[in-house]
C-alpha cells in the first residue's frame, strides 16, 4: 500500500522494473556526458572541502547559503527517482488528477512552511527538526522523532541506491554490486568532503540536469500526438475518458481515477499528508536552515514552490501523452510496454526516452535520471548525519568538543552510506521491503505533523500531551490499517491484517492511504489537546518565546524589495496555483 | 564559491558537445524528423544549454566584479 504516495511520503526510489525494454544503444557522446557530470559532482565536493572548519560548517553550511540556492536545493532534495519515474507513471494511470500531488499536495504546504513555520525553525537556532521538538516539548519526544527519522532516512537512501543500481544494471549491463558500490562511493565522496554545502550545491546542479534532461521529452512527445488538441482528442476517446482530462470535475464522488472525493483530496492529501511531509521532514527543512538570513530561510520553500508548480509539464504530461498514444496506437509508434498482460506504467518514462531520443539527448536524459537518484540519496544522508550527531550522539555524550562532533559527523556519513547499502541489498532480495517502509513512514508522519501543529501554534500543548498523542495516534494508524482494505486486495501487507471491516472498505489503495493518514492525524491532535488541557503547562511563556508563533517576534522585512517579501511571494504563488487548478478543473 | 561558476561551465561544455554532435551527425528518424529553427533536436537543445551556461558564467563574473 501507499506505493502511489511514495513521492509524497518518502523520497525513495522504487525498484523500477525495466524488463521488456530494449537496451539503449549508447555511444561516446552519451558516456562523455555522464563522465563530465560525475567529475563535476565530485569536484564540487573537493572544492568545498576547505570551507569545512567546524561542525556548523559541515552540518549546516555555516548558515551561509543564498536563498535561491537553498530554494532550488529544497526542491531538488525531493526530486528522487519516484518523482520522475513515479509521477510519469501516475500521469499515465490517473491523468491530470496526478497534478493534485503538486498543486494541492505540495505548494500550499511549502508556502505555509515559509511564511509561518520558518520563523520558529530558523529563529530558535535549532540545528535539526528533532532539536526543535526537544526545545518545545522534552527529550522523549525528540528521541521518538530522531530515532524514527534516522531509520527512515537510511532506509530511503538505501532504496534509492537499489533503484539506481538496478537501473544501471538493466540499462548499461553493469553488475548490480559494481553499480551499488560506484554510486555509493560517488555520493560518499562529495558529502564527506563538503558536508551539507556540497550536497546543496550538487542538488542545484542536479536540478538543472533534470530540467534539461527531461524537458525535451514533453516537447517531442507532444509533437507526436498532434499537440495539446491532439492529446485531448485521444484522451477523450480513450477508456479513461473525461477522468483523464479533469482535475476536479469528477471528484463529487468516488468515481474518478484516484477513487477519492474532493474532501478526501483536500484534507487527506492537501493537509495531513502534504503538510506532514513538507513541514516536518528534516531532509527538506535542513535546506532552509542553511540559508544566510531569516528572510532567505523563509523564502527557501517559496522559491522551491515555483519550479514545483511547473514540474507537471515535464513529468505528468509525458505520462498522459503515453496513455493517449497507447490507447490509439499505430504500428511503429510509441506505446506503453506490457508486463503480465497489463500496461506497465513504471516503464513510461524510460521507454519514452529510448523511443524518442537520439544519442546525445539520450545521454543527457540518463544522466538526469542518475542525478535524480543521487540528489535524493545525498539529501537523506546529510539529514541522517546531522540527526545522528546532534540528536542521538550528543544526547548520550553531551560534553563533546566541536572537533569531536565534526569527526562524528564524518563517521556518521560513512556509517549511513554503508547501512544504506545494506538496505539496498535487502531491498534487492525482498520486493515488499519498500511497501513496509512506506507503511511505517505513513504511520509516523501524520501524528508527527499534528504534534508540530499544536506545538508551534498553541502555548497550551505540553510534553505529556505530545508524547501520548504520538503514541496513541501511531497505534491508531496501525490499527486502522489492520482493519481497512482496498476493494480487491486480500488481507495482508496492504491492509485488513487484523480483520477486514466492511465499513472500512475503500475503492482504491490511494483513498485507503489518505484515510489512514486522516485518522492518525485526528487522533493525535485530539489526544494531545485533551491531555494538555487536563494537565499542567510544563513551560512558561518566557521559555516558549521563539518556539510558538504567538510568542515569536515577527520578522521585519521592510528593508527587502517588496517582491522578495515571503508574504508577497507566497501570495503570488498561491494565486498562480489556484489559477492552475481552475484552468484544469 | 559562487555556484554559478560550476553550473555555467557544465552547461557550456554540454551545450558545445551536444550542438557540435548534432551538426556532425545531421543525417538516422529517431526524433520524429523534428526541425526547430532548421536544426535537429540535438543542435537546438545544445545551443539552449550553451546560452544558459554562458549566462550563468556572465552573472558569476558580474557578481565577482561588484565584489
């Protein structure tokens, strides 16, 4: 379950089965493009080595990075393999409704993070999201978050490694173990040398690689189908019909490609899942914490929201075109590969690359795919080494010098990469591992968001409420999953493993995932609120200054050009996203 | 380190490589016989990347001159 939610829930790369696709015929130009990219990626790490003089330099870039760099790194950290391959697959399977993962399930949360939450994250001087939880609540809440987060980042990184090694093995014929070691060594080299700065700088390079590598697909494929009008004609005539071309018009009931009504999309995806991911995931927030000023930190997620808003044009549109071409295919033309008698949506993007791109563009696109895996991997590794060093190691050994923390950060980077390789090997043996991990992440994420929401925006929420809210909310999520199921699924990993309850039957796994998150969030919120109101406050207003919105001095941005003020930028982005939703209604 | 420098160099090199390759292999259908401004897709996209790379280098140099 939740595999479709992967781009949102975890930046992991699935095992992208490429059986049935002919291997591309690469030549010297393609290999040269890949080699130059790898040389620059490692070179950036070595060039930044001289700036790594303290733990703060290594873990937080000395809070010296310009806003535009942090903004592009913020979005690139999320551009894992699932973003490209998974969203193109969803575009083919669900049509334009896939845009909800961007225009409802990402942009509002990113704008909210920039305007309302970054003042507390950045202003509190917390080095990590778990450290903020310690300052706001207590040590057990921090440990709960840091242990679950450290485990998930290593696991996510490992699955990204597995997906990349699998891709290189299938496409280029490299042995799996060699692919795994080479890709791990490259990420290790540049993160170990240049710390977070190196990861962020490379993420920006990777962002442009992905845009330049993938954009031509949409253009060439759109030409193939006869332009936008040709696409609409084919989709209207296809079995998906109206459902493929409207994002909201079909959401009055469950009979739409996602199987979710409008209120489920708004509350489940647009609020619980997206805010849970974008506002509490340290791998994302860390990019904003590296910014060189409060204004830059607040602008970071809003700058990231601009390309995020436009990304459907290069990931969802090719998927929709692939479905349109397949539904009315001609001999020699493009059609989605078949696996076990059904359309294999995961092959949409790789198969389009091989079908449409001559050598040259082919090398560029494969390098872009490689870049997408690496950016997700490095984001997780840098988040892991910070959480391990500051939230777990320093808690156990509080009197460490700056040099010792820096050394531990480097050890943690090596350990994180090796542990991730271990996960990659496990993932290569057991196909279910990714579903299990995403399940665990889904159980933890929604309760965590409820805890943050109450912690940042109410003075009354206390440590007893937060701890029991997290425990009861997570247990409720697990129980609800054990009772619910999607139509057609047998009891097991995908739900109903306690007993199937008819009242909790959902038309699709997607809608089941949304409701598990909604139940988890609501339970945590209520338990936290009730226990906090029934017990004494544990922190005074003075102790909560800078940690709770009403007690945090408002950031003055009169000195900044009006267009760069977070509230102005955020408003423009939100108006644009509402316009896009109306246009594709 | 100004990030625009490595990005500028990477995309200038890529642009030159791709545009040059497109010119020398301007023969072999793979990309739907598309011509953009009279160029094949490799040449056109290579020039786009070259312009992007040079712009990045220009802004990096301008920022350096302004201190």
